[in-house]
């Protein structure tokens, strides 16, 4: 039998477009304009699937969902909304919606959602969710997909892997998953793998007993114990040593852990959310990351877009950061249209973190209440940035780099250097770059990290790995 789709929206144009798309897909369609009309139709048994807008003339579509499910438990309800925020997506899931589609949406996606709703599957279970989306700002299509994934994983304990470049807000997403989920009343514990010496990783994760190793003067709890009942966020998971990976895998398999030097197994009642800006499959192929652990952690992948891929969000983000700076006691500033255009033209290699740092810097340094394009360009270093020049014989810096690599390879028999060439050549670039940034900031590691677009803990790790002394660099 042909399925019937019940559509509720007060916009005649949207009703018409949706109706035509559904009829072309082979469905019968019944239309209504109000929340009460929707309830009456459902009570009368009309509709195998419901599509409802959030804002209706006589009520809120989200508030209507429990009434519809009380009348017909198991009814599939698809919510569409122009209020494209994380809280809307989460609340739709919380109320028991089958799917959430932000306006404007692709009609093919809508038809596909209806088809999925008609399959023999249970609608999403509502969870006791809370919090808001003040930390996650953006209404772009790229961010809407992020919101939809978050809304779907919030009510359960599935392991989530957050992927994205440095500065895209991976920890903010991890916190949103925790704060809006059923574990929100329990601890959220974060551990940055790149910031911990290799020999201390296992102790940081699982704790240690007194005398377990030199310097272990007393028993110490680890992150798993501290996060009991809550969420453990493992940032930069690609930097985890292989030995610690083996122990983490066992915890994920058995649900238990033991402290370093201990013998008593403890239950690990935590939700694991991890994050990385690296390609873990490449690390796996190189033998630096366990494949079985990768699949354990990557149950639900969530990719965060770089800021350059969602330029339509830049104005809202910039204003958000200026408002936050003012709330913290910094001078209140605004942006004119030219300033916003200048922000949108920038490539943002440091992503959202770079934008936040710029807004805070301008809030402090700019005297005018309204920030213009010149101030933005100066803040970004565009006004006085020297033009990088390639060595003689090289047309661009990229050509110079290619020439350097070719000469490096030519220096070995058969043109093949020893294994590990990636790290070796990368270190040759990192060392002078980090040194230049430290010199430019007078040895201030926090400022140098901001220039590089990385966090300070990552910079400290790189200084150790490269054998660089920041004090010596500053004196030089």
C-alpha cells in the first residue's frame, strides 16, 4: 500500500514544494497548517510519517511531539526548522523525533529520510538532555550536519571519534556531547596525549600505586578513576604510545582497568570520546597506531569543518567572541561591514581558535568602539607582513621546498634515504619555524603557540622532541 505522509507547515510555498517532491516519490500527502490540525489528523489515524515545522501559528512543533507519540506510539516524526542551532537538533531528538532537517534542506534528503522512517526501525529514544549551544556557534550547512550527529549520539554511550584540524573546536564538541547527555551530572575529564611524557601516559590514564616506579611516593588516581560515571575525552589520540594503546584497548574490551603497580581490577564506567587532527589509518599502516583500537574508538566518526569551509559563520562567531570578551571585563567592541568582509576573506589556518584570539586582541588594542577593516588586517598581520621570497632559482617557496627534498634524496645511494624520512624532513622545517616564532615573541610560549596555531602543550612537546631550549632561543 502507498504510504501517507502528513505535513505540517504554515508556509504555503514550503507545503507545495514538499508535497510535489513526495508525490513524485510515490507517496500520498496530507497537508495541515497548525499544531492542533496536526494533532487532530494523527488522532484520526492519518499519516504513516509526520513532517512538522517547529514554529507553527498555534504552538511549537517540538512541544507537539509528545502528544503525537502518546496518541500513536512508534509514529515516525521528522522535524524541519529554520532555527538551525544545536539545541534545536538535540531537543528534537530529546522529544522523540526520528530525524531533524535544518532549513533550507535538500528535497532528496527529505525523501530519503521519509523512506528510512518507513523502514522497520524504532525511533530514537528520548534522553534526559540539558545544556545549551552557546559554545558552538554557526548555522552553515556544514555545522548543521555536526549538530545532527551530536543530537543522535547524545542519548547513548557510543564511542565518538572527533576529527578535524587544530583549532576547530574538538574539545567544545566533546563537552557538548557530555553536557547534553545523561552523564552530565558526572565529571568531564580531558587528557591531551601530546602534552604528557610517554613514560607517564599509563599512570595518567589508570593511576598508580605507591612505589610502582621511581618517584611514586603515594597512590594516585588516574583519569579513568576520576571520570567514573562521566566522560573521558582523549585529545590528540594519535600521539598515544603503542604500549598505552594496548592497555586502553583492553579496557575498552573488558570494561575494567588496573592501576600501574596494582593487582585489583576496577570497573571503567566512562564514556570515551577521542579526537585527532591526524590520519589514523596512515598511522596504522605505519605501525604507529593499533588497527583494532582504531575501530574501537571510531564507532561514530564526527568531522568538524575548518573555518574556511564555513565562512558564512565567521560574522556570528566574531560577534560571539567579542561579546564573551566584554563579559569577561574587556572593552565592548563591534565590527563594521568592511571588517566582517576582511574576516571572511582570510584563510584562517588556525581556525576558530585563531579567530577568537584575534577578537580578544582587537578588544584590548583597538581604541575605536567599532572595529574597521584596517584594524582587522593589521591584527592578522596583513598590513605589514613581509613577502616571503624563495631562494635564487626557485619561483616559489613550494618550488624551493621541492628542490630541497630532491637534493636530500639525491644524497643517498639509489636516491633512497633511510626510513623515517617524513619525520626527519618535517623536523628540519619545524625547528626554524618554532625558533622564529619564539624569537618574535621574546620567548613567550603562549604567544608563540598562538602564532603557530597550536596549543601551548603541543608546543612544549615539540620543544622537547626537537631539543629546543626556549630560554636559549630567547637569548639568541
